């Protein structure tokens, strides 16, 4: 979603802002802009489209060593040059960039127009520029604080004024923001990836904080002008982890990385001797964990499907009643929070607004909330009582792949710990650990056959509709497979429990609607086979992802893709890999923008 960056120092701001915006583009955007100040003049360049389009209108040697930049993901107002950020006040001396949504923008705009302010865009964000103008009497920080006291909604705002040389002021509420510190220069951005090439020391701002930076200094305070002391943290992320390497797309790279990323999730967290998991980040004692009577896992999108897989597992091996709920629903539902219920929020980015708001609502009700997140220092990770980092490494492609398997790995370890504290015997724990440790090799086996999935994609990518069908613990994986295909190849796909097709979706079956069946050799094997037959006799093309190419399956399915055998609870890790590859290769066949699919954002920080 929107990305934001500000720079003040002695180097060319233009170059740094543009390269920072390029690093932020993985979040998803539709237009971009920069505002750079030189000799008391604000030079503004904004363009709908990709950063390259913006770059083409920015003069090569644009002078100035402080300014702000923004990638916009449209919410209020169509995608065009005028609606792109930065936005300016009536004098053209003040410029702002904004991430988030201002919910009371209509009333603020009416009031400002009555006061004589002239608006040029359709955005909610422009009210911020005019509000700052209305409060500005030489002190930009004061003007921004007065402004945010009137705003309802979410924001990460950067503001500059040509009359306050080399100063950038930022404010945060619900939209991430960091300050990056280097010698004689400072950055302020929505995401560390924008500054990683230049600085390793960062400060994470919290909601309600306002920062003022200049090349030599920074100050953080709240809206009541109380100064706040913040810890400087060191980013351990390396720039090369964010590069595409020899892969043609980040998505393909991230799919292939899963052999390594899954091992990273397990590293240092397995207690072989006691046959359990070591998860110190949970911040919960054994006694507290033993007192857990129920678990609710909340998340969105792919993270939600990972949660649904784990709900099956927790109930099965730890015998803890576990439910899952979309964070967007939970946050507005006034949930009943009972003593003994543990909540887990799952979010790759750690910034998804619905999940963050659900965490805050649950905490207001006194619930303990753990997080399962990828991004160290992200809002959800910081605001929860404890949690598990999934360590999948940066996920740049918009479509989530390696985060899904690492979310599973992290939560499988949690389930192991909970199970070992209850009914699971030591020997069972040992077996569970062995199965987890074997996953990397099995995923590697599947990836060696990626070309077979490519052939299937060639054969089937012309279809307009797909069904993804699985049962039991593989049912959420079918949902994830359908989501991947929709996201990156723009093909309509539905995920269903294979048993459910008779209750409606079977009406869709014809020779042009392929069904992808997840057939594992578990207790539901024969049931899935029956559903496959029901599709086949109605002329539906059948693709089976199966653990063996036995005669029974081959007789029914038009195509079979074989995955290694595993214990039944571990199939979700394996079943999902061919589905990720299938979505990728279909997207490639259809000429889609694989890494940045239309309309999508990596980190959904607005409602
Ligand atoms: C799917 C995808 C989205 C995210 C969802 C939640 O490929 O990327 O569905 O899973 O937006 O994002 P996080 O996990 O960052 O909370």
C-alpha cells in the first residue's frame, strides 16, 4: 500500500527519494511523486503509473538536499497525476505526503473551503496540507501537531515547508513510520526497506508520536509537547536479501527459497532432548500456557488460511478448542473475551490494519494476544504480549508464498509445545520434530519438478474458472491455492471442501472448468476420490496433486502431480508448493504482472 520517504542531508535528495520509492514499490501503488526543496523553492513532480514514469519527468540534475516522496495506492479520488502526492497548501510553500485514510475529510474540507482554501485534488490527504497552512506561524512541528489533533482515521504524515530549511516533520497514527539515522543525514520512512541501503540505525515511531528531523538531529514528542526518549534499534536485514538475484520474479525466488526459509523458522527452536519447542518470545510461563482453555487465531488473506490449517492441528494434537476469525470481522464484532482464551494474530507484514485493530480491541478487553509475524519491529509484533517471528526473510512479491509455509512452521512448533504440555508423549513429540525437520528436503523434491507444473499451467491457463478442492487439514490449502490463482493470474477460482461440491459448486462443472484436487493418503483419501469421480463423470477436467500415482487416481485424473509422502498433518506444507507454482506459471503464461498484480498491495494499511 502507500509508501512514504523523506530525506535531509547533504546528498542529492532526488536520487535518494526515487531509489527509496523504488524499494517501496513492492507494497503496491498506482502513482508516485516527490517534492524537493532548493533555494527556497519547492520543486514538485508527480505522475500516475510506475516510478520509471515519474523518473522520466524529473530532470536529471534536480538540485536540493531535502524533500519528501510518496507512492500512492488510490483510496479517495481516481488514479491521476493531480491526486498523486505530495500535496501542497495554497501558497505552494508547504508540502505533505500521507499514508492512511482521513475519515472526517469531508467536513474538514468544507470548513477549509469556507475559510478560502483552494483545493486542487480529490484526495482526503490534501486537507492536511491546508490544515497545516492554517496553523503555520513559522513552527512546522506545532502546525502539524495542531493538524493531527483534528484528524480522524489513520495516518503516517510527512510535512515540509520551504521556510523551515532541511526540516521534515512526521506524525503517526496506525500507519508505520521509522526514522533512520546516519552521519549528518536522516531519513523518515514507512518501511525500513526504503532506507536499508543507507542506514542501519532506526527508531520505530508509535501512534501519537510526532518526529522532527534535520540532518544533524531528531526529536520525538507527543501532541502535548512532551519529549519522548526512544531506543535506537539496529536493522539486521541485509540489502541482498531484498534482491531478485537470478530469478525472473520475486515470487519465483520466494517459492524456491522455501527449502531454506522453513529451516530458518525451526532453527534454535527445537528441544530435541525434551521433544518440544523452545519459544522464548511467547513471554508466557508454562503455568500460563497450561491455563489456556481455548484459542482464537485471527488474520487476513493467506495468513488466515495458515491459521485455519493450524486450528485443525491444535485441536488434534493439543486437544485445545481452536477457532479462527477474519480480523476484519473480529474487530467490529464486539467479541466475547473469556478468561482462559488465548488470541493469536497472524500477519506477515505485521502492519495489516484490520489485524492490528483486532489486536488493540482484544487488548482493550483484557485478552492476552500473541503475534506470529515476519517483520521484526512491526506494529502487530510490538503491540502484542509476545509471539513468534517466522523468519522467512523479506517477502517482496505481493502474493505471499514463503510466509505461508513459515507461518505454518512457527505455529506447528507452538502446537507441539502446547501438545507436549498436555497429552502428547515424548515419543510422539520426537516423531513430530522429525517430520518438521524433513520438510525442507521434501519441499526441495517438489521444486525439482517445477517444470511439470509449468506444463500444466500451459495446458490449463486458458480456463476462466477453477475449483480447488481438499478435505480436512488440506481444505484451507485449497482456499490458499484459489487465492493465489486469483491474485496473480486474475483467473476466477473457488476453494472448497471436496465434500461440499455436491451442495452447489458441482453445478459449475463442465469441460471448461478444471478442478484441482488435493489427494493425500490420509483417512479422507477414499472420500476425496469419490468427489473426483463425481467431477469426472460430469466431464470436468481433473488435476490431482497426490502422494502417489496409483492406478485408481490415474484412471480418474487427467493429470497427476506427485508429491512426496508425509505424515498426514504435514501435507499442507507440501500441497501448497505446486499450487503456488501453478499460479505463478499461469500468470506468466497470461502475461500478468506477477510481482505486483493489479489493484493489490503488499501491506494493507487502510480499510
Ligand atoms: C495473499 C496476500 C494477502 C495477505 C493479507 C494479509 O497472497 O498476500 O492475502 O496475506 O493481506 O497480510 P499480512 O499477512 O501481512 O497481515
